[in-house]
């Protein structure tokens, strides 16, 4: 089958440029490879060996049998497998094929399955404990289960492929309560300084600030009246900037003496990004246990990946949650470990997590009120409020 014929048959009008290059590489060899990676035996053995998806094996095999019958889908799976191995960094340029039914349920999982043994092998080469490897690979189960909960049908779509690229590259690891991206540069919009007493001062940098102290342009922060530009200035002896207090940028500059304060976190530093799996407890002991073990894992198994801090950006970091949660909520206890500062945010992530079956509504009045949190968030938005993602870090 030609590349153009595949695209036409599947209705793919938008695709990464690399797809054409990959096609030229595999066009004469993909058929036997597709027969292998889509076979019942290969899928069953690979998933079993890689701790993944045992609870969905029948649905996955049924999908594979349908894909095997379709020339265009077989070719697409092989193109995407090579694409995923290359990182799939241009995934925004990929439009999923138009179609529905069993063949399409797990279409985007099949390019991932051949990468699983490599992911496991990478972790084992670093002597990562087997329980951590298994927990990390079960992120595939989480993805399928999430769609099952939200749509009533187990599946693995383009969005899940996008998310799981980080596991395929061995760049995310599950340790207890949290998931962690391996150290990388994620900090922007601020610099943090520390003095000899251990005090931390966060100064906003290179951001436009709404009069509320949040980032101009965020949801509810579009009015430029009273806004200002925050940038750090330095003299020979001083560091001058707008400090962040309780997660908000103040409109009054402060001065730090260079003899007393030193830079401890900036955009030049690698950080460990913390992801928060949904629908799990915020038990304080479980959270702290995860952080402690994460430090041990990174120190022992990734000594070549140094980092300056743990970092998180999420709606669960939002200080606005104090308006809808009880003061005793363990979510607030989770937040309190972090030093907060604001980020540019559209205020919609909260809907995909609290109202996953609905997402962002056309009318806030249509949101359900099945839990107290849903009811409180609904009322907050009806009354003009927002839950904005905040940044946070700790050392």
C-alpha cells in the first residue's frame, strides 16, 4: 500500500512530516513486522513480561484481530511505532484516523507495545527495583481504565499515546503515591533565593502581572488595569524584584543584599516534576513516603541526572482551592509542602479532573453536583471564580 492510499483511506489530512520519511524506510518490510507485532502471541507475551494490561487482554486482542484485516491500519501502526521510538515530538501535527469500532479502540496502543521491553530493559539496566518498574508500566492500565470510566468503553486513544511517550522514553517513573518525570528544565517566570538562615524569597521574573497578583491573561485576569511587568534587576550589591507571597506576586519591590542571599532555583536548573494520579488518597504519610523513596531512587539509580528541587504545576496546587475545601483537607496538606508561585492558566484543567465525563461545559449551570467538591467548584465558577493551576517547588 502506498503512503497516499493509506492517508486517503483513513481520512488522515494532517500528519507529521516524519511519517513520509518513515514510510520510505519501512515500505518494503512492514508487512511481516506488522504480522508479528499484531499477533496474539506477541501481544500476550509482551504485555505479560512488561507488567501491563493483563485485565484488558481480551479487548486488546479483539482489536488487534480487526487491525490485522485492514491494510491501511497495519501500515499506520508500523509508521507510528517508528515515530514513537523517535520521540513523536511533533504529535500536535498528527490527526488520528477517522473511524470507530473495535479496530480503533486500541489502535494507538499497538505502536507502543514493541517499545515496552526496551523501557523495562532501560530501568533494569539502572537497577531500578522491580516493584517500581511494575508500577510504572501499569500506567498503561491507568490510561485504559481512565477512558473506561469516562466513556464506558476500554480504549487507548491519541491522547493516551501522547501521555505515554514519556514512559516509552523511560522519562517518567511511578514511586508510591506520585509519578515523577526524570530531572529536566521546567522552571520559568521566577527565581528563588536563599539566605544563611534558610529563608526562601521568590521573585517574579519576565512576566506580566494582573493586579490580583496572578499572571495577566489567565482566566479572570484579562483586564490590564493596574497590571505591571515583573523583571528582576541587579546592581553590584543588590537583587531587586517583585516578591511572591502566598502564591501571589506583590506589586511592591523588595531588595535583597547579595552578601546575604544566593540564587537557589532558576530556569537554568533541572527539577523533578511531580504528577498526581487521580482518584487516590492524599494520606500525608503515603505522600511523604513517596517523596522519601523518590529521593533514594534518584540518588542511587540516576546519579547522572542531578536536580535542584521537586516541582509541580497542577490545578491541585491552586491556592484557590482553599475557597472550596475544608481547612482540614489533605489536599491542602499536600499543597503546604510546596512554595507557590502563579502560572499562566486558562482555568480548565479542573473540569477534566473533577467532571471527567463532561469536561469544560458550555454552561456552568449544567455541571453535576454529585460530590461536595463538584458542588463547590460549580458554585465558584458560576459566581465568577476560577481554579487556576499554580506552580510549586520544594527542596
